[in-house]
């Protein structure tokens, strides 16, 4: 028995030694926070101080030195995140994760973004190229300086690949995919509706505005409303097998995001404009954004300081303030992509027809490296209007503005040196980023809005271009001159705000087109909340608007449910009676975590959607991933509301005797979903469903590590169609409110910390405050660590 005890002790010792080895390895991949770094090529000294939350202030003697140090700390804190961004854009994930990543890689390779990045880099001006190269040098030195490779690479069994200048451009294309990547599915969904509806039915089903819209140039958009046809399409209201993935895709299509606002100096206590921004994205660890302050002497002999958030992998601040101007962005949802039908002719082998003209596509071989398997070669055919996409609906050339290498640049860096609103608006219209609603203000109190990023030039803009184009249609050709882009400056009300809905009521709307505008309720609610702040407000007041979780949009759906639950409907139906009592007594008008009434109301609305559109969603899903009625028309709720109000017999699905019966069926379905097995409806709170599932990507690849690579399962207040957008893994990726020149009073939140390393004290720093909505200072606190770079 003694030898067995010795063996057991020996085995235990080996396990402990292995654990210690892993621990020291993981510790070795933590970044260097203090001391000195020798960096040949610097013109002078650069100091990186970090506060108690790990937020860096990077101060140098010139912009190039600051770029180098920025690359160094980005790499040490977030290199794996940077690597995933470039691989997502380039279609190179299978090299890390094996065959399971091949479907995504194949889809991305169609766009050949790595080849386009090389072209964009060759066209870049010398100053931007120099900035990028210094940043890249810092990235690679930062990785090499780690005591061990980033921990993720040990888990996937790979070594990190060096960073290159074109990788930073791929990071921008990754954002194109995130912000505009659903446009193909949207067009195919709309194409399906066109093929399976009459023109009159389609006009009713796809309105171009809603009563909720709050455009920048008008109080509202007049709602004439398309005539209601006598009968519905054959597919409308047909029964379908319930599919959770389709419902999830529908809800995700409705979760468009981002709010921004600017209040003029006439509305603030300081006289400077106040700019706020919260960008709604998928939330994971580490967070999308990296907080930083960049600082160097300017040409006038002063000190230029830029505070805000950066995208790891790129050397510029995306949203923030430079002491003279502040800015924020929301996705613009314009029409930036065409699906151009391709014609073929047996008499013209190897050629394709586009708009009646024939050409021979170029064929490119794309090699996809696959971990643990043989490499795969993909043939990509590319026409003069973009790569060829084969779909169940037909063969198309994907004519996407993201395919133009000349449009990708570092012009956004001009935000660093702009001193006035007019200077800022003039430069951002030439920025090489996905087109954004750009709202800004300056220290003198001026505010303005424009579109930052390239816009396509259309000969005849309009609704027809938001479907797969028909043979005689014209697509976009070239880009709109920046001077022609819409712009608003200093409106009479002293405020501007956008939230992914239709921006303009006037003629400028046609210049942008409709790439999937939100219904507008969130924009209207934010606009009215900003107006209610009164004549003199501060950063705290503006910040609070982003935390507004009032359920104004859903209040009408609660009333509909209560009206349907009349005395006859409740007779002999105890669960319906329980639902009616819940809606009457527990509703407080907020998407709060304790509200079962809010969750039931929301579920009722989506159950009606499912009863009417499930069959169409199932068929559209065969055309493209994510193709749903909600993707085709994010304004579907007012369409259903009109049907429930007018109750046309020709649109009532045949399995129901009345519209009342249909609504009761939706209520019963909601009860079944929320209270299975007799569970009390009151226990089905919004927080129970809206529980955060925020994790590092490695948590999915190595589930055993999930508890160390995840945020707590916090219950989150907020939802779609209100300023406080919150989902389980989607929502406010940052919150910022700042007045340029008064950055010390600026406020900030972020769902994750600065570091991507679970052993770092900065991995989740600030997360609890983000959950509670407790604002933190925008600027870093006192220095806790100092790292000095010198030649």
C-alpha cells in the first residue's frame, strides 16, 4: 500500500507542477506595465501611464512616436482580438480553428479583402503610410516583448503571425462586414417578397417610413400609407414549423444599434457643445473598443490631447474629443450594395451579361489554410461590378462599395487636428470608413451632422435599388462627391441625434437610400428625452438619455393584449386571466429586469409576428442566412398594427375566425413559451431572459475555461426600440458624453476592461459600472504604472 501512496503523491506533484507551469506561462503573457523599453527609431521619449483601471495615456514628442507606442500596448493587451479581426475580414479563421470555420472563410474569400488591402496600401499617401508603419512596428515589438506568446495561441496550438500594414486595413473591412454585411440577405429577402407578392401588396408590406420616424430636418414624416389591398399574398399567415434559429435571426435583424447626439452650446451650462455616443454591437471579451488618451505637441506649440476609443489594430481614435471638437458615430443604414443579375448565353461561353453588356470575369484562386486538414482552393470569379455570388434566387454580381480599395484610407485621423466644427465636417466626409451618421460639436457651441465615409452615386436612387436589380435597372456608379453629401449645421432646436432610423424627410433621403432603417422609435424617444433636458444641461443629463429604458414603443402592444383579453376571452382560461392581471398591475412602463409584464408584452408582439410571417421566414431562409421579413422590413410592427386596427377580412389567415382569435392565439403561444408546465407568469421576468452571455471567443472553443473567460451572468435592463439597447450579447459597447475643452467632466462606460487577458486586473474593470449604468470619468485617473519608451 505504501507504494500506491507514493504513486498518488507523485501524480499529485506532477499535476501541481503542470498547473504551476500553466500559471507561469499565463502570467508570462501579461503585458509590461512599468519600466523601460528600448525602441530604435523613436525621435524622442514616449511615456505610457496607466490608471487604476489600466487606461493608458500615451504621451510622446511627435505623432509617429505615439503611433509606435500605441501599437505596442494594443498588441500586449489585445493581439488575439486584432488577429481575429484581420482573419474575419480576410477569410483566414480555419487556419486557427480548423474545418468548422471553413463556411465563414469561404463566404469572406468571395470579397478578396486581403488582395484589396494590398491595393489600398499601394495607393495610400506617404504621411498615412508612415503612421501605419510605425504603428505596425510597435505591434510586432509588443508581441515579441511578451514573456510568453498570448495565452490564446497556446490553447489553439499556433504561433502568432506578425502584423503587417495591410492587416490594419483588414480591421477596417471587418467593421464593414459588421455594419454592412447583412445587406445581401436583406436584398434577397426583399427579392423573395417581390416574387411572391403583387406590387400593391408589396407597397403595403414595405413602407419607406413610419409614424415613429424623427428625422433631423422635420418633426416627422407624413404617413399617407399605401392602400390596403383586398387580399393578402398566399404565404401570409400560413402555418409553419417553429424554428428557434429563424426567430433569433428575426430578432437580431431588429436589434440595429447605436445612438449619438449633440447639444449646442445654447443648451449647455458651459457654452460648449456636448456630444454623446453609444455604439451598439455584439458584445464579447475583450470589448470591441480600447480606451486611450493620445498626447503630443501640436504645430502651434501647445499640446494636442485626444481622448476616446480606438479599434485595436488601427492607430486612430474612432470616437472622442480633441479639446476643440468632439464626435460620435452611428451606422447610417444607407443603400451601399447592389445585387446585379448575371445573364448567360450558350453562344458566349465564359462570358457574363451585366446590364446588357458582356464581359469575361477574372478568375482568382484563393487558398484557405485549414488547421489539421489539407488546404482548400476556392475559385472566385470577379466581374467589373464585383464578385459573382450564386444563390438559390439566382446568380448575381455583388456590387458593394466596400470593394473599392481607393476608398479605404486613414483620413479619420484628421479628427485629431481639427479645431472647429466646419474643419471637422469637411474632412470626415472623405474618411475611408463604413458610412456613418457623424454628429459633432465644438468648444464654441456649434453642432453638426453629416455622413462620414463614401456614398455611392446613383443616377436614379430609390426603392428599386434595395431589391436584387432587374435587368433594365441601373445600379450605382462611382462615388458621390463629398460636397454633395447631406449636411446639417446648428439647427434651431439646438440638438441633433441619430439612432439608425431614417435621417431625412426631404430630398436628401434619396441620396442615401434605404439599407434597412430602424422603425424610428428609439430615435424619437432619445430626441424627446434630449429636448426635455431643458435650456441648460450638463454631461450627466445627456449621458442619462442613453440609459432611458422606458418602453414607449411597446406600450401600445400592452394595450392591444389587454383589449384582446376581454371577459369572454378569460372565461374558463385561468392562465389568460393571470396574463391580464400581470399586464394591468405589474406594468411600470420600463424594460426593467424585474418586469414580467414587459417580457409578456414583448413576447405577444413577436408571437403575432410569428403567426403571420413564420412561413415566409422559413422560405426566405433558404435564400440566404438571416433573410427574414424583419431583415426585409425593420418597420414591420406598424404594418401589423395597421392590420389589427383595420381588421381586413382578406388578410385574416383562414385558420382564424377573427382577428381577435388570432391575437388570442398569440397570447396563448406567449403563455406557453413563458410558463411551460404551469410555471407562474410573474416568474418569467425580463431579466431572466435578458441575462448577459458575454464571453471571450476562446470560451466557445474551450468550454472548460468559460467561467474564467466570461463576464458575470448579469440581468440587463433595456431592449431594442429604446435608447438603452441591451441584449444577452448585443448592446451598448461604450457610452460617452463629453464637451470639447471640458474633457475632465466627460463620462464613460464600457462592458469590458482594457485587457484581453483573464489574469489581468483590467479584464473586467468597469464592467459592473456598465451594468448599473454608473458613469465613470472619461479621462484616466492618477497614474498607477509608468512605461517609458526611448531610442
